[in-house]
C-alpha cells in the first residue's frame, strides 16, 4: 500500500483578546492581537516542521481579517521558506486578481472580495512568476504553487486563468522570452538576450496544484494534467452532495488518462479536522465548533467564506475528520479509496473557531497516532 502525505492547512488565523472570536456569543469586544497572532501561528509552523509533516498549505485573502491575517500568501510562503528546512510549502490558494472587459462580480461575492475586485490593480504573470521563483529558490525546491481564479461556472474565465499560467510557464522555461500572443495576454519578446526573470529551483518549474471550484472544471483539469485540490464534501463547487463529487473525481481521472499524461491522477483533499483523546471529549468539542461555524457562516456575525474547498456546516456535518485517533484513521482510509487521494490537508482551525489549545492538541494526536499509520 502506498504511503500518503499530510499537511496543515492554515489561513494564518487571527487572535483576539479574551481568546473569543467575534461570532462567539461570549465575545465581549476583545481587540484583535496582530503581533501575538503571528507568534501563535509560527508556533504551529514550528510544531509541524519539527514533527516531520510533509506540507503546510497557506490560504488567505485580501481584507478578511476577522478570521485570516494572510492577504499575501506568496510573501508569507517566502517567510516560512526561510524559517524552515524540511517541510514543503504550498499556496492554497494564491488568487491572482484578473478582470475581463465589462466583467461584473458574482452576487455571491463577500464585501472584502468585492472591494478587491473593484479597486485593486490586476496581477500580472511576470511579477507572479518572479515571486514564485524566489520562493522556490529560498526553499530549495520545497514550494508547490496552488492557484485559482474564481472561475466557477465561467468557461471564459477558466481559459483566462489557464492563459495566465501558460505565460508563467513560458517565462520559466525559455532562456530568453520569445513573446506571447494569446486571447487575454499579449507580450513582445524581450528586447535583448540578457533580459530574463529569476528561474525556479525546481525544473522546469514548481508543480501546480489547482483547487476545483466548479463541477465543470474537473474534466479540463484532467485534460491539462494538473493535480487538483478539493474539499471533502465541500459545497463550494458541488451543491448536490458527495455522490456527485465522487463522479466528478472519476471524470477528472478519465480525462487525465485520455489525454495521455504520465503518472497517476491524484487529488489533495482538504477537510475540517478535530481530534481528542476520548469520544466524549471529541463530541463535545465538535458540537461547540459546529455551533460557532454556523454563526460564522450566518453572514451577520462572521464573514462566511466562498473559498475553493471551504466546507459549509452542512457538508462538514456529513464529511469530517472529527473524533479520536482511531476514528480518524478509519475515515482517512475511506477518503483514500473514495477520492483516489494521496494527500490530506488537515484544516485544524476550520472557520477560525477552534481554541488554540485544541488546535495544538489535534496536531499532536495526528503526529503521534494518525500519520504513522500511513507511512
């Protein structure tokens, strides 16, 4: 039986005075403690690095400071690359800001997403490629680039995003950039042979892991040969439940094989995770978490989420890694079979509503009693 890889999914969670988040009924107006939050989040990074975990996956977004303090996932990746020696680092996800002519943002967009869309400058593939190269060099090849573009339901926006990636690939692989002519991006060749951008440590470039945010994306991802990340039971791309998602994964695998790609098509599964020593304690903590998560997703108290792979309370009630070590080992076996996955992203602070001591205990139980079962 093949081994599996395991990673911590972290959105660089905020910390509040009194250790209560704003959507907790017991919250009494405690201020957000930014410096202290950095210290606490680095403790988590140091713990999984020292414990020999395979990955840390970093998520975040502009202006959503109620829960996440990571608006610059590539910058944070570089900092962690310099801080660590062994653990691999993935962006989950970097979301380049792209805007088509006359494009309007979906009505589902949250206020912080809308502000970024309306007011920020667009990202360009040249600067993004340079940043990724630097991270990969600093980490000596420990970086995975996970990216997405909120292409849910839009074939044109998916093509726009794929073209962004193609420009970067060309920049990384050509000694002298020969120019690019596409539907969305057009760049002339470099004027002189000495012009270039930094090249990644990994050749030809870091592996890309792309989250799937719509059912329509599974087949294109397989055809293009990208490794994908999904939320187990996530409603983000799949409003019809786990059965349809499993069919989507099967379609992705078939498209991969039909396109003739080498290797095996596998999926990275992100899933809310909480462990305790006893079933009774796990049930109590899980019930508390579900209550807070429902308030978080309410929209009037918490910010909610439309991130690719972000599980709602309804889907998390159906598919989760809550329980004792023995319970979670059994659930991972099922996930491995169902999703053809070789990697799990443990989301140990789902909705940023888990007390810090519970987060750290979950990491330790995973380290001591769960991960060794799959190595």
